[in-house]
C-alpha cells in the first residue's frame, strides 16, 4: 500500500487553501485527506510583513516536512527550506507521476480494469520494484524485457509495454570535455590514436565521441541517460587513456573547458 502520511524531511506538493495572518494552511496533493500548516516564520527568509506576498489560495507549492504528528491533525511544513533546484526537481517528479497515472488508466482500459483495480493487481508491486509508477514505465521503455526479468508475466504486461513505448521519451543529457594528448616518440601518433580510441565508444545507453579540434587538443562529447553515469564513464575512460599514453612515453591532460 502507499504511505498514508509523509516522512519528516520529505518534499511534498501542496495546494494552498488559506493564507492569512500567522501562516498558511495547505492540502498535500500526494496524500489525499492530509492537511498541512506553514508557520509564517517558515514561509520565507527574513521578516514576512504580508504572507500573501509569498503564497496565495489555490497556488501549488513545494514544501519540506518539518514534523509529522497525527494527533495535531496537520503536518508542519516549511516553504523557505526548499531551494530552487529541489523545487524544480520535485515538480517534475510530480508531473511524471500524474502522467504515469494516466498511462496506467490506459492500460486498465485495454484489459478491462479500473485504475484502482490495476493498482491492486500489479500497480503497488510495480511501485515496490521500481520506486514509482513512472519509473516502471520509463524502465520498460528502455528495456521491454525488464518486467519479465523482475518476475511479471501476466497478460497485462503486453499492454503495459506497448503504452510505455508509445508514450515515454527516454531522457538524455549531454556533457563535454577536452583532452590534450602528446607523444614525442617515433610511434607517437599511433599511441595517441589508440589512447583516443580508448575514450570513444558505446556502453549500454552511454555514447562517447572524440572530435579533433587542433593537435594536441580533442573534444569529448558524452550522451547518457543522466549526469551521474555520464560523468562516471567519462572519468573512467579518460583516466585509462591518460595512463596508457604515459606508459608509452607521452602525456595527457583532461580539461572541462578548452584553453
């Protein structure tokens, strides 16, 4: 089952229901029936003269859970403790989950089940396996065999895969860097070429290309599903390449920006 109350420290999407005097009352969109309160001291840094300068009724905001005490009847929240990056990331996550719900409804229509019935039959298990409904759709869009690999084999999986592939666009990020490669030995060009080949290539969903700028400078372009995996693979390949060129009498240096 899904959680009935958020956890302390969690970021939540809220809809402001009342903003007046000493604070704002909200409803937690992801936890139906759960109300929250933002004390005026937690609305914004510094002194807040008029709370309506910061929040208004009907507005959707991202808050941090400060305390959860069921006996109060509401959750204590903070608006000022959420930075811009966290706010954007949480809103995107929330939008993804709204989309995932619609996609699950589409699966239900094809197999003759309601959204709630889909949740009970396989939705909660998908959330347990993949962390969220959207993650499940995204992973299936990447690899249609992942449901089978995770032990799902019912008739609904065929429709789930079709809808995932039709509606989910796999996100990619791109990063770049530069490397200098020098090797004054008689076979230097051969070793430089080999060192650069060690950087270039494809590994799973990560693609790396090396482009010539002007000797001894080369640009490295990385395309990957996320920044973390892109940086990790780039670092590993460059380090291996530089180690190789040094063993053959040359030198290499990685730079984030060209000189």
